[in-house]
C-alpha cells in the first residue's frame, strides 16, 4: 500500500531573529539553529483553495513562496569565513557553524593554538585537542546540505502539490509515496527511525551511524566533565595546602609567644623570690638580735659592775629592736599587670601621737538624728568629711577590729597578732587588755571584728576559730558563743554553762549590732554580709565580688550607723562602702594612700551616735576619725 505523507509548507522553520538576520545580509553569515522551534510532529494539512483574492491560483502563490524559502536556506548554508557553501561543517560551542578547512586555516594563522575564536560572536573556545575534526557536526545543516545536493543550486527547492482525498496537499515530485531516508535517500516501505533531535527519518544503517555520532558527541561531554573534575580537585588541593601553611604559621606564632611568656614568667618568679629571700634574711637578723637581747636580759644585773648602765643599755637595745620590728614589713610588694613587673612600695612612718589634722577647721554640727530619713542620711555621707584626730599606740601590732562604748567613751580595738583586745579612752590612753591566745571559751585566735552591745558585753569575731564570742566589756568573761565549734569546745562550754550554737561560718572577719536586735556578720570566707538574730539564726545576706563601687574585693570590717545604714570596709579596694539597711548600695568613701583621709588597709570601723566614723588602718598604724 502506498503511504502518503503530508508536509507543512514551513518544513524548515527558523527563529524570528535568525530569519531576519539571514534576509538582511547575504555575506559572512553564520548559522545558529534553534532546534526548540522545529515542530516535533507533522504539521496540519493546508486547506485547498482554487483561487486567491487577486485571481491567481494557489499553486502559483506556493511556487513564489517556495523560491523565496529556497534562497533563504541557501544563505544559511554559506560559510561565514569563505562565503561558499559549507563543506564538512563543524559547530562551535556558541552553536555557529563553519567549514572544517576554514577553521583549520584560521587556527594555523594563530600563535596560540589552545583556543579558537568565533568570527561571528567573538567567543573563544578552548581546545583540548588541536585536531578540529573532533568538533561536533551540525546535523541539521548536514541534512539541509544533502537536500540541496540533490537539487541543483540554481533550482529552487520546491515540491509540487497534489490534492489529497481529505483536502490536504502532499509532495508530488521530491517525495515518493513511500518513506525516504534523509541521509542516504533510500526509499522504503518499512517504517524508518525518527530522530527528535534533528527531525530526520533514517534507515537502519544510517540510524546506527547517527547514533554513533551522537555517542561521540556525548563522549566529548564526558571528557569535558572529567576535565572540570580534575580542575576542581586541583583547586581543592591548593586550598588545603594554603590552610596547612596558615595552621603552621599560627602554631609557630603561639609557640614563640608562649616561649616569651615562659621566659618572662621565670624572670618575674626569680624577682619575687629574690624579694622574699631578702625579707627572710632581714627577719632572721631581727630574730637573732631579739635572741641576743633575751639572753642578756636572762642574766641578772645584780653583781654587775654598773647595774644602772646595764639597765639603760638593755632598754636602749629594746627600743631599737622594737623599732625594727615596727618597721619590718611596712613595704608593699605588688605585681603590676600592665608593666609586668614586681614592685616594692615603701610607706612612710606616721607619728605615734594624738594629732589634729593641720587642715581641720571647726565644722558645723550636723542635724542628723536616729530617726532621720534615708534621703538625709544619704546626703550626709555624700558630703565631704574631714579628719578630726589620729590615735596610735606602740603596743599595737596588728589593729584589726574596732567598736565604741558611747556611755563610757571607750574604744575597743582587737589586735590580730597579740590575740587580745585593747581598750582605749577617748583621748587615746590605754586602759586595759582583754582575753588571751587559745581556742577555748574566753580565748581568741587572730580576732578581727568586734561589736559593742547593750548590757556591758561585746561580740568578737574569733576568726582563727571560726566562731563568734560574746564577752564582758569589763573583764572578758564569756556569755555565749556560736560558729564552727568542736566537740571538745562544746563539752567544756557546757561544763561552764556557756550558751553555744553550731553555725556555718567561714573565717568571719567582722560583726556589728543593728538597732540592738540583729547581728550583722561579715563572712569573709564566703565574701558575703549575713544578718543573724541573737540566737544565731540567719535572716538575710547580700554582697558581690568585684572592684567597682558597691562590690567587694577583700571585705574585712563592717559597721552600722544610728539610722541602720551599713558600712563595709574593703581593704582590697581601700574604700568604705555604704549600703542602705536593705543592702542597696549608696556611695564609697576614701581612697588608697597614707595621708589623712586615705587608707592602705582598713582593719576596723565604728560609727558613733553623732555619725563620727572611726577607722583603724593597720598598714598605716593609725586610727582616723571622719565627720
């Protein structure tokens, strides 16, 4: 059975841009074929018409259009390099097609053979192989060339139409009723293979060759991908190599810095050890002098040639040694973090007499009362205080805590090194000493804070024994104790009928009484201020570690004014911190120094009913009164 195939008049459809470009210029043209615009199925049949509106037949109109289309196709088959019909066309990556011989001639003229440039768009294509025969073929152009080869170049490409039974037009001359191979022009009644890529009908033999050509082009894509992988992997190797170098630089930099810091650390440790060795040596020298003087004192003066002169000599040697003991350790050894050095700062010895401040002037009596408002008390502390007088005594070794008996006008000062309490009169005279060294009731070990309470008793922070003792202000008799008590202490206290209570305190350094009802304890081991009732039960606590105003560095002493405001002496910051009764910070007083109004280490604080703040400073060996 003869099979007929209807063909659209637009069997070779071009994109609008390419078509207009081909029509506008006849020379140096190129072919950029858009396969997406080519229909992938047979077009609809064209309806039959006997006459055109101008009176001509439809066949005459078709012949004229066919001639124009033939000229357009002829222009598309012209090489842009030689202006001749393409021979062995090869397509570049930009989809422009040229003759193989023309491309090879252009490549030979180039100095750099690693690329070839498109004369139409100017895009350069890298060449993996200098043999240009490996470039892909333009199958669509090949098919068109074969069709033009069958039809003479001076004869328009056309087909006669015949009327089909269903009213469509069919090819009359160029196509037989049977299918024809687009490659070898073999006519066959057997169904041919159709390529959706180039829209060609191919016989079995041509189909195999066509598939091989497609496979060759795919293999070229595979080669390009493998080359891209090699390039990417090479970049990754270079990237890793660079990071390896960076890591080595970082390691070397920090190794050098650590070596420098280690050397600097060794130098600082040697400097610190040298200062310590000098202190140890001077300490041994003073001890040797003391031992020699003790040996001299142990020998009786009775029977000597001149007992009076021997007595005076012993007193003179005693004064010299006591002076050396007083001066020993007055220097402050500091580590300067900014300069990275160990510094020794020597302090001047202050006068050991009661002395009025040279700049003091009579001050107007303040108007504060115990029931004054918090605003008035806050304003009082923020005003500038003035030093009234200064008290010291030769027997004081390490004045730490201080309290005041308003009725008797007596000052109670705890001595941490003598393990006792000194009692002074208002004019600075020593009246008596209370307690002795030990860990039993009535004995102290490194006492620090003390606080006077009503009913002729004082509370003492027995810091070395981690406890608080309540003793008589007159003779030192023990009334009660609470803190970390041992079993032996509890047993002996029970035998002496002394009230005792176990409380979790760690190195309490100071204590004060708030309005005769609550006991405020400065728990230095925990860096907190704790509020207890007289039975030892904790009611409240506050405090925070730091160096700015309102924070603690090394708090050691505490006091309360008549309005209930809490004053904390911070030896580390060399300031007096003032808090409201609820623990809210108000202001800070003083700064570091050895002159009036400055401190080196605040070791005791007390506030009178007239808001006179009495402060002991063990490093300055002095007591100061503010306001």
